[in-house]
C-alpha cells in the first residue's frame, strides 16, 4: 500500500512538473513563429526581437522538458513494471509514434534556435514550422496513450490476461482520444500563451510601456484567448463523454451519490456519503448538462462497487470546479479585451486588466493541473480502466519514498535554475540589448579566459 | 527472419546510434571534467560547448527510442530489466537530468562560481550516467536479469557489469575525443587538435584494455555470450579491432577523413557483436526474443514506425549535422 501511494505521488509530481514544459514545447513554437512572421512580413523589428528572445527562452525550457520527459519514460518501467509487462505492447504503440514527432521536434528546434544568425530570414522561418506540426503530433501521441488507459480497446487477452493480439489503429484512435487530445492541445496553447503574456503584463505594470512590451503581451494573449472559448466547448463535450463512458469518474467529479434524474449541479463543497456539504446547488442542472434535459439519469457512486470508486472524492470535485472556474474567468478576460479593442483598438486602460493578465499564466497552469487530477485520480483505482488496477501494476522495489524526496530536491533545483536563467536572460536583454547578450557565449569566465 | 527478430534489430540499431552519438556527448562531458582549471580548460571547454550545443538533445532522443521500442516490442524484457535494475537505472535517470540541466544552464551564467558548479554538474553526471547504463547492459549480458525480476544489487554489482560500465565511459570518451579532433581541425586550431589527438589515443588504449578485460569477465560470468562472441561474433570482433587500429593509424598519421567512420565502426561492431553473441536471447539465457515479443500487429507498427523514422528522421538529422558541421547553426 505504501509503495502504491509513493509511486503514485512520485508519478504525479514528476508529471505535473513536466507537463508545464510540455505545454510550452507544444505551443510556444507557434507563438514564436507568429512574431517571426510579423517581423519578416512587416519589417517589424520589435516582433523580430520578441521571436528571437522567445526562442532563446525556449532553448532553456526545451532542455528541461527533454530531461524531465526522459525521467517519465524511465518511471513507466521503474514504478509500473507489471503494467508495462502486460500492456506495453498495446500502450506502447502510441509512444512509438510519439518518438518520430519528438525526434523531429528536437531536430528542427535545434536548427531554428541556433539558426538565427546564419540562415536567411524566410528559410529560417520555415525551418521552424515543423516544430509546430511535430508539437501537435507529439501531444496527440502522448495524450492518446493516456486516453487509451481511460477507454482501452484494440487488444485481445488470453486466459492468463496477457495481450495476444493488438489492433494498433484501434489503440491509437480509442474512444477517448477525440476529446482528450484536443483538450490538451488547447490547454497547451492556453498555458504557453497566458504564461508569456503574463511576463509582459508584469513588465508593463512596472512601467515598461514600450511597443515591445505591448506586442509581447498581445501576440501570445490573442492566441491564448482564441483557444479559450474552443477549450470550454471541448471540455464540455469531454465531460459528457466521461459521464457516458466512465460513470464512476463523473460521479466523483460532480459529487453524485445516488443514481437518478434531476441531479443537482454542485459548485464547491465537501463530498460525503450523505451528500454534498457547503456547496452552491443548482437543481436539475447536472442532469441537464449531461443530456440536455433535467430528466437525464446520471449514475451515482452508490451504484459503483466500493472497490471501484475513485478515491479522494472532494479533491476530484473541487479540482473539476476549479478548472472550470479558471477557464470561465479566462474566457471573461478575453471578452473584456475583445469589447475594449473593438471600441477603441487598444487594451483596457485600467491596471486591473494587466493585473488579470499577470496572474493568467499561473491560473492556466493551475487549471491544467486540476484537469489532470480529474483525469488521473478519477480513473483510480484503475491504471487501465476495467482491466488492471494500479495496485497490481506497482513495483516491489524498495525506497520509493526516499527517491521521491531526492526527486523533490532535484526538481526544486531544476525549476529554480530554469527560472533564474530565464530571469538572467531577460535582465541582460533589458540592460545590455539583444545583440550583446546574444553574442555572449561565455564558457571561460572573463577574468581568466580572455 | 521473424518480425520479432526485425524488431530486435531495430532495437540494436537504436542502441548503436545512441552509443555513438549519445556516447560521444557523454564523452565530451568526460573531457570537460578533466580539462583542468578555468584558465587551462577554457579552450577545450569552449570547443566542447560549441560542438554539443545544437545536437545533444537530438542525440539524446535515441535513448527514448530504445526505451519505447523495448517496452512496446518486448514488454516482458522491459519489465524484467526495470524491476531488477532499478538502482542503476534510477541513478542514470538522475544523471540525465543533472547532465542536461548543467549543460543548458551553464552558458547563461557569467560568474566563475556558477559556471564551475554547473560545469561540474554537467561533467560529473556525464561520467556517472553512462557508467550506470553500462552496468545495466553488463547485468543483462551476464544473465542476471531473469523474467519477473532478479536481485536488485548482486545483479549489477558484479565484475562484468562494473567493467562494462567502465567500458561505456571509456568508449564515450574515445568517440568524443575523435569527434573533437575533427571539430578542432575544422576550426583551424592545431593546438587543440593535437590536444584531442593525444586524448583520443589514450582513450583508445584504455577502452581497448577494458574490452579485453571484458572478454575475460565474459568467460567467467557469461559463458553463453562468450562462446558465441568468439564463434558467430568473431568477424565483428575482428572488424572492431581493425577499425580501432585504423583509428590509431589515422590519429598518428594525421588522416582526418576516415577518423569518425572508423571510430564509430569500432563501437558499432562491438555492439552488434554483443547482439550476435546473445542471439536468440534478449535476456541470456532465460528469455528469448521470440518469447518476449509483442503480438504481430504491434511488431508491425514498430517496424513501420522505424521505416518512417528512417525516411523522415535520418535526412532531418543529416541536415542538422550538416548545418552544424558547416557552422550554419550555432550561437
């Protein structure tokens, strides 16, 4: 039991860390190329400077993402060897496809990031385009592996429970991919867009109101704000599909104890077996959201055998609410900007707008984490829904808590190192200009090297 | 040749490419570690930094490739390796994080202290990571990884695995020195070229010595592999030796063109020699390739993915190397 908990916490922690970098890796290329395109097409030097700076920042985040992603591939085997033994031949197919995308992304990212000086303007721009496509392809492959764990299909088991036949296309295009994959790709664009915009919002709040900051705010913010309404739509579809296919997860998310029609939608609160405490209830709304009618029957937890119920009901429910709440707030931010922009082609004058953008990056990351808590904790106690329990998959290895402690220290250093590097770069750009900072590839320290 | 054999060949191809390119990147970290103080080490370290920067992440992806092919095509073997050798594998994973972060962060700092600390992190983990990976390979070759899992410590804390670990470090250092000779020559830096020629020679001798010692260890710890290595695998052993001698001759005579292919050939021949020697076992002598193989359609997808990769990735990778060798990418 303690091994299971340790392995789950370690996996969750390393995934939560990596997924932020994965989002940046998936979506930042498109944001950079937008700035690069504007720079080339309109001869906009500010846009060009932004593209260059962001690509230098991406070099840092990609390196950290590459190594933390490697850790996850090790963890599949180190923490869940029984799962990989039994289902690696089905689950792995998506990762084999992912390998191609990740490889291509790494190659073109290197060409783009390190090609600024010596490749011609448009040749350099086009060398970056594969990053956008491979980012989306990579996200598809990894997330479809996860959606397979939620709605597995495309394999035949023998009497001993071993996979004896597979249908790779059915594995890749399992019933959950259609909503999980777009949900995640849009999330990546939101996280990267709001995160970059929030950096420039902070700069503007500190009085740096030049054109560079304005563009640095508007390019990523526009991209994120375009993704947001689509995301709410996709998320809504996802929730309905979960209600159909994973009723235990849905009941956990919505705190539904008893099966029936006319289910109340609870916002907030604590889930108990006697019902929800301290929530705002909207009668009938949950049934309505699931089937467009208050007569829709929704499965409650009492109908799920106690062994098959997801743990941490309140955590699931509040995570779901927080994700939806943050998404809605970000949508409101977009509506605000759109109205003001339509009226006078400018961002809202009040500092509250910049303050809102300044927290939007962190808010988007929180929504991302809450969403994955819903997906992953909501699937428990299963690692492969309906086929294998997480407790059957875990390793017998000793010392996972110890490794977990070491990983926390290592990742704390890694995270603060990355942030420190990014802040150092940004300060140097501001104080010394882009060229000075860029020309400098110090290895040997100045005082002794030169 | 069955689909499972093809998948095993794909696995070995990935391992070969990782050993050559990833190995050279680790080896460069070794030379960074022993380059001396900030003043003495400045020029070799700058060359190492320039050579590695655009390519190390792409080279690193071969490791992901190996893991993915192993768990998809041979899930039982993957499970056995992971649940037996979790200690060296965990240490290798830590090393990978520290190596990448140390390298990526180092160039952004200007203070000597920060550069030293991050440089040491990069360099030290560049030595430890391949060592632990080598112990994993050695433990497999020694037959200490049965299906279902073996002993967590005695499986790799044995002479053969430890020796293979050392051999990994040495062969990485050897490849890196040879590659850096070429990079220094292209940069027109004769001093630095000589610097890495001397190191390549030394590393070649050390890696060769470890290889010979490895054969003795195979004799006592992995008899099956030993016997086949000196029978079916003999041509590859001889080929590796010829390539190695060719490298030495090229280094001494100042030939630069054949250096890289010969050095890579020497390492590749050893890896395929090992493959031939443990055939038809994936985990000698307890799990055969055929016993561990995934269902046929999964194997077919692995093969298709590999073919697509060969058509799409190899040209892209070639472009990256071409650009970086012509210094069209770089900082």
